[in-house]
């Protein structure tokens, strides 16, 4: 539809002659004059009348979720162009497929213009997914590759220090990100901050970010520039193309290799980049990263004060409990009087028994002494000795009489045994005309053969013995030798103690010689 300019007032000017071109001033003077609002309205009507409802296929980019008003704003793009898109609040609630960053969709809506930005846009009425876009496909492929290498494993994560001495920040030196981080650190717990300025989007941004991470790790802990205890890699929000530097493999590997604990704070809470998987902690925003890096000093002071108060209270309660226990133990301990009462009572009882016992013992000893003294008085030792001597003198003849009886009894027994021996002796046989032949050794000769071979023979007769040789004549009786006395008979066995002793013969008058030599026993 051709644009129709509004009616304008006629302009009086000199008309050139026929066949000659009109001057430039005359042409400019004849051009219609538009206001900005009129032109925008005319363009809007022309665009809406020419296209109306259309179906667009593209990848969602720059989606940040519903606005405060409930409307959603983002862009649809392909490899050559990009168009702004808006979904009104009422339509957004009815959509079966909600908008997501990087999602390729087919959107149906009305093409219109937005005069406030002199841009055109599509107002989406319906939307359906058309597949993952090229950026998301590449991102998913790279994520699978790095995850297979173990760069995203939880075992590689390092704990964030509780209170770092120095905080390192990798971000753009301009913009709101660094100001938000510094302001938040100042509010919570002021710490020295080292900023490594880098580009956070565009060509060469990934290399600068990786070099900054490795540069902080290369600092010496004792060098002129202190080495940070924690790193923050931060960037503000943006589309997936704006944040693509944090999806580059060089940045992800540098974050995974960092010896310093690293916090990633790229984009908003809904944005996710590969550095978030390789970092030790992920913060939803740069401000949240500052909150993770340091504690709140006021809270620490309050906590320390509270712990000190609790410790003091605990100590006081412990002391009070110990004091109460000690008092209870003191009350349970008996006093000196109670402790010594039983001992004192036993001592008193022993003292009460000891005095009568000592008195009774002394009395008994005194009575025994009196009895002994009385006995000594009635019968002195001299009198007892005289009586003993008199008794001894009276019985002095008794041993002599007993000895005489014993001698007489044994003489009788000896005579009887001698008579028995004579009756049984071989001499009685010799007295009847027999002889006993012995050899030189005094052994009996019992055969003629033995007598013939003997060098010397002894012939024993009843009245004596003679020596002869077997070849000699009978010997001269003068050569006879007296017979040796026979051996004494064996001593009779001692009479049993149970057998009463035989009465001893009466002793001759007067003491015998042994008794006379014995004298007095005293």
C-alpha cells in the first residue's frame, strides 16, 4: 500500500520555463513534511497490512523469564538475522511450550512495529518447539565431551575458605558487576581485592579469561603481589551468544585446573554455562558470589559474642554444679566428733573393763602371794629338806635289798641253764667213750678219707684233746692240751614287762660294796 502523505499548504515559487529542469530548492520545497509520530503510524499500518499473521522459525535468544509486568521479551534468530519478540501475559500462561533460552521454535504471531525503539517485532500468539538450535547443540556436545574427561566430577571440587585473606576477581573493569562485588564485600567483610581485567564477550574473550585464571594461580604466596585465596569469575546477564566465551573449552579447562578455589558467577540465575560445572561453587549472580566468598563480619561478631556468653554461662553453671556437689559431699562427710565417737566409746568401755580387771588381777596375785607366804611360814624349805633327807635315809637300804634279790634270781636261772647245757652238750657223749676229730683248722672230720689227707688231727675227748698225724703212733698222753672252755650260753631274752618280776632273794645283812660306794643321792 503506497504511503499517502498528509495535505500540506501550497508553496509559492517561481515556475521554470518548459523544457528546463526544476531547481533543487524547488524540489525540496515541494517534498511533503512528516512528523515522527505520523511516519511511525504510517509504517505500522503499512507493515501490519502487508504481512498480518506469520509463522517464524528461529532460536530463542536473550530470554530472561517473565518481566515484572508478566510479559516475556526475547529474540528469534537464525544464521542471518534477528527479530524481537514479545509474548503478552495472558498468552504466556496459555502456551503449552514455554520459552527457553536456545530453544528452536516455530512461533505464530503478528508483525508490528514499536515506535519507541523504531524497530519491528513479532507479537506471538502461539509457539511450538522446532528442535534444539545450533548453539545449544554445540553446547551439549562440548558438555558431554568434557564430562567424559572427568572435569565436572564432584571429587574435584575444593572447599571455599571460610575467611580468605585476598579475593581475586576476573571480570570486566567497567560495568556494574565489579561495583556490585566490591560493594557486597565491603558490606559483609572487607578484604583486599585483586581485579584481573578481561573482556567478557566477543573475539579473544575466552583466551583472556583463561589466561587470567592461570595468572592468578601462577602468583607466589609470598610474592610482592599476594596470591588470592579464592577466585570469582563474573559477568552480567546476556544472550547465549554474549555468554559463549564462558562455554569455550580453554576457559573450562583453566577453571578445572585451578588450584585456587573458584566461584563462577556468569549471567543471571537462569543462565548456565560450562564454567559453572567446572568451578568449585556456582553463584546465581555476582553479588551472590561475593556473599559466598566472605562471611558477614557482624554475624561473626555476634556469633563470637554469643559463644562467649554461652561459654561463660556454661562455666558458671559448671562451677555452681561443682560447688553444690562439693557442699553435698561436705555435708555427707561426718564431723570429727561423729567420726571419733565410736572410737571414743570403745576406749571408754575398754577403760571401764581395764580398771576392774587390773584390780582383780592384783587381788588374785596378792592372794597367791599370801598363800605362798603362809605355806612358807608353815613349812620352810629347810624343814622340807630335812624331811627329804630323813626319807632318803629311811629308804637307803631298799636298793641294796632289790639288787641282792635280782642277783640271786639270776644265779638260779644261770644254774638251771648250765645244767641244761651240760645235758645237751656233746661232752656228755664224749664221756661215754666217744671222741671228736678235728683238722688243723678246728673243723670236724666226718670221714676217713678226709682224716687221711689231713696234715694234723686233733682228737677231742671228754677230759681233753691230743694232736696226732695220720701216719704217727698214738700220741703220748703228756701231749694232751686242756680243753678250752665252751662258749658262754646265749643271753636269755628279756622278760616281758607284763610278766611280774620274780621275788628277789633276801640280801645279806649290811650294805653291799657297790651300795656302800654309792653313797647318798644328795
